[in-house]
């Protein structure tokens, strides 16, 4: 089985997409992450859903889970609103990471290794200078582990 067999259409965002819109896209479509594309529509990075959570949850709650326990739901919602006014560009890590991109002929093991190495829940599939879609961890596992 190759990437072209597992590729699904996948929504994208740009660097200038408002972060709140990106977070809504993640939640509304139950996505594991987002493919951030450049002006040509090619992947620039993958923004995992866990990274979006890290942006919305205050550092002190990440560092001390006991503090997270005492914050009520009304205040927790305020943390998510803290993303208002920010763009995807402003929320990306400063250190560039390996881009989880492959070609349509990549094998399941190649894609799994790329996901593991880049800690990405999805791999963008690019052919002939255009984004074809993505292979998500869920799709990969469903197809590989299916009876």
C-alpha cells in the first residue's frame, strides 16, 4: 500500500489565517492537525492539534497540573479566546522542524517513520508541485490494521 492509496482531501490554512479560525477548523472537522500552505499552495508546515492546545493553555497550567484542576470552565474558555487577534504565522514555533511531506509512492512504513520522526499526526502528499492531500495517522492505522 502506498501514499496515493491512502491520501484523502484535507483542508489547509495559510500563514495569515486567524488562529481562532484555525482552531475552529480543527474542532469542527475533528482534525488531528492542520497543513499550513504558502502562497503557492504548497505545505510550509504542519500544525498539530496539540500545538494549538499548547498555545491556548497557559504555561503555568501545563507545568503544574494541580493548577489546571482549580481553573473553572468559564475561565478555561477565556484561555481559548486568548488566541483572538493572532494569526497562524504568529503561533508557529520559531525553530523550523522537518516538514512531514512525502510523495505518492511512499510506503506505509516510510509514512509511519516520517510521522514518528516529525511527531506529526499527518503527512502531506505532494506530487508534481501540488498538494494532493494528506495521510492521517488514523487513516494509516485503519487501513493497516483492518482485517
